[in-house]
């Protein structure tokens, strides 16, 4: 079984970067664009994982609160005027 990779659409973007930092980075990479793309992909992945973690915490909190409400009711239930 062979794996074929379809080309990824790329586009030029303008970035403003520290000149000294770019000069230093070029001593470590011959393809600054590819290096920046890799670093940006890692950043996006980390942010997505963090967002997923926050959502899981929020979902757990809601589930816990719903369980409390189902078992003991709402504080406001005692103060309803009928």
C-alpha cells in the first residue's frame, strides 16, 4: 500500500520579525519558511490541545453541577413565589 501526499496549498504572507533573530535563525536552517511553518504548526496543535482540555474541564463542571441540581435541587427553588 502506498501513501500519496497531495500538495498543500501555500501562500506568501508578510511577517515582521526581529532582524537579529532572523539572522541567527538562518545559521541553523537553510529554509526559514519551512522552519517557521513547522513551529507554527506545533503552536497551533498546542493551542488546540489546550482548548480541548479547557472544554473537557467545562463539560465536567457542567455535568457535576447538573448532578448536584438533580439530587438536591436549586437554591432558588426555596424562594419561588407562587
